[in-house]
């Protein structure tokens, strides 16, 4: 017997879906009551942008400066206004220089804990002051003042920085880490030499030298202040034209090169500008160790962005608020006499310790 093959019959059901059926189903779904009604949430509020926050910083800085100038004017108010205006101008120049230099340094090093002082510029300033007093004595050191002292200090700090950059970056390629390590070692060496000379000098000479260890914002020479203001303004314009390249450099060497930015050239230019800004501010008023770290992180926290178009002016305005506002509270409200720089460095040192502890925990 031969088995006959069975043929499977497949019945095809034509689709009867028409436009009317689709419309009817859609209408039915619209009028159907859902089992779980959707919850309505309020529309989220739009966050305040960095432009508004920067404008708020500018308003606060202007208000603080006006308050410092106009508070408690009695007697010869013209003399008081002139003296206070000189102090405010000095603080503005220093705030802009230190704020911009710290943000620049953070961009090229990709590390927001470091400050330009790790390159040893403050230690070089203290060593230079110690050597002048030790070699010339108290009376001879007083003769080296005004423009001569300013030019000597600025030339020494900028010359040492350029020599350090050229030696390390030129011989060892792109070793920015080595540059920082060499700067830290040189800073420690200069502090050791300064400490040795201070121990063997006469007591009256050490008293004269001790006054130069802290920044003084109230006794700047008007001529030197004008020169410093012009230098800082020129450097600020130069930094502003490089703000977009700095955004790319802050991403790291590999990404910056892939995006077409000459990382080495921009880094060297930024470090040279940092040396000039720190040198001008230090030669004008004295060393500021942690002030830049304080105002830079204040700008980062307030603006909430990493773009240098906002952080550069934000750090400068934060510095103006910190210096002028701190001086106003120090002199006018609390009635204290002393150096504001000690308080600023103390607060900045606490911030530095806090950043290290947070980095360690993370």
C-alpha cells in the first residue's frame, strides 16, 4: 500500500482593516477611562544660567566697593575718598591677576587643588626679600624701593619662571608633572635658604623683613599701581582671546590634540601668562599663597560651569568681593587693625585641606 501525501490547506484571511476601523478604534481609546489615571507633575523651574549669576557677582562687587568708599565719611572727605580709592584699585588689580592666574593654572594642569605658588614664585619672592635685607641691611634695603624694587622683583620672578619652563618643557617634552615637581623642590630649597638667612641676621633687620612677608593692600605706589593695572589689563585681554582654546585644553592632552588644538603651545603661553600675573601681583602687594585657590573655587561653586568665558571673570569678581568686602568688615565693622592677608590665607588654607580630604575620600 502506498501512502498518499497529505496536502496542508492554508486558509488566508484577508485583512479587513479600513480607515474607518482605525478611526473608530482611536476614538474609542480616547473616550476610554484608564485604569490608572496619569499623575500631573508641575513643570520644572528653569535653572539660573551662569550669565545671571555672573551679573549678580558684578552687582555685589560694585556694591561692596561703593560701600567701602562711602562708609563713615567725615571731615576731609576728599582726602578719604582718594585714599580709599587707591586701596580699592589695588585690591581690584590683585584680585583680577590672582583670580585669572589660578583659573588658567587649573586649566593647564587639570588639577583644581594646585595653585601657581607650587611653581615656587612666592618662595622666590621671600628669598629675594631676605637676600636684599641680609646683604644691604635695614637701611640699605629701604633705599631699594619704588620702581626699582618693583622691576627687580618682577624681572626675577618672571625670569626664573621662563627659565624653568624652557628647561623642563624644552628638554623633557610635555612633562608638566615634572615641571610641577621641580617647582615644588625649588620652592622648598628657597624657603630653606630664606630660613637660614633669617636665623643669622640681626634682630632689627628681621623686624624690617617681617613686614614684607604678608601682602599689604593699603600702601601701593600710585605709579606702580597704574603700571600693574595696564599689564594686568593687557594680559586679561590676551587670556580672553584664548578662552575657547582653554576649554579644550582643560579636557586633557589627548582630546585637545584630537580636536586640533596645539596643546603644548597653549600650555606654554598660559604658564607664561600665569607667571606674569602672579609676578605683578606679588611685586605690587606681596605674596598671596591660598587666595587664588579660594576665589577660584568660589567662582566654580557660584557659576556652576567649567567654561572659561564665565569662570575667568567670575574668579576676578569673587576676588574683588573677598578682598574689598573682607577689608570693609575688618576695618569698618570689626574695627580691627592688622593684615587682611593673614585672614584670607587662613581661610584659603582651610579650603585647601578640605579639598585634599574630599579628594582622598573619593
